[in-house]
C-alpha cells in the first residue's frame, strides 16, 4: 500500500518516502515513526504508544522520541510551531496533521504485456512505473519544449494497470479531456491530456510478439 500527503508518497512495501518522485532519506526509526502516524491518521498516538511501536519491550528515555520526531520533521520540511504534517498534542503525544490519500495496490499488468506512453505530434515518451514528472526544465521525465509549460508542470503516476495525473501548481493548468484538474485524477488508455498549451494522449501500447522464425522456403 502507498499513502500520499502533500507532495510526498510513502510506499509501505518498499519502505521508501519520495517527494516529487525524488527519494527522501529517512533513518529507520524516522520511517517507523512516519508509518505509525500515517497509518493512525487522524487518530493521535500517545507517547507510550509510539515508544512501544519504535522500541518494543525496551525502556527508553522520552527524549529519544523527541529526537526521532525532530528527524522526521526535518525530512518533511515541517515546523513544530506551524506543522503541516506532524502535530504535537501537548501532554499526550503526536498526530499526523495532513490529509492522507491511501492507494490500495491493484494487480499490476505484467511488464512484458506492454507499457504506458504519452504521445503528441512531436513527443513520444515512455512512462515508467511510479511517478513521471512532466515539465519544461530538465531533469524531468517528460520534457516539453514550450514556454506555456511550467518547469515542473504535472506528474503522471503509473501503478501497473492504473494511472493518475496531478497538477504541480502550474501557471497554465493541467487538463483531462477538456476539464482542468485541481486534484489527483485517475486516467485511462486514450485519455486526452493538456499541459498548458501542449496537447497529448495517454496510451497503453501492447508489446508485439517476437518475430516468428520461418523454415526454409520450398
């Protein structure tokens, strides 16, 4: 399962946190704390619950938990006084502040069957599993050479048989079948996508079978 909050995605299968498709380093304990808080959201967890989750059957000083919380906040770019993600519940513990969107894994298409592509009149970009950032400034996964496209315009997320598109605060918007999207939106094979002025289509291409070897002509 994966969980999305803000510009972050935490993958519970790979135990990895990414921000705009870029890995974010977390110490093992900071990752465990993030997982505990995200899985409990919106419930607040007491210091005792967190200590037991992080250091089961082990007595540790309360200051150790504060150190791990500070590590997690630093990785998320969060602030204790004005938290976006990790909120202190004074006299009790901590809670995850942001809205969490949970993606339950679906059966993935076998890679050998085909792949997802973004097509336009001039661009034919193969998309990889996970997040693909579309924009005007390298490094991005899909480079669009247009002044109307923001440097980091949008992302297309591929998860086997499923795909989503999300605008990244672009100036000229991301459009799905003629409608401007303001939230993460699921898309399918044949969907018309427009990144600012650039019109593209999302397609699932089936890999052709290997060429058959013929016997000698008689």
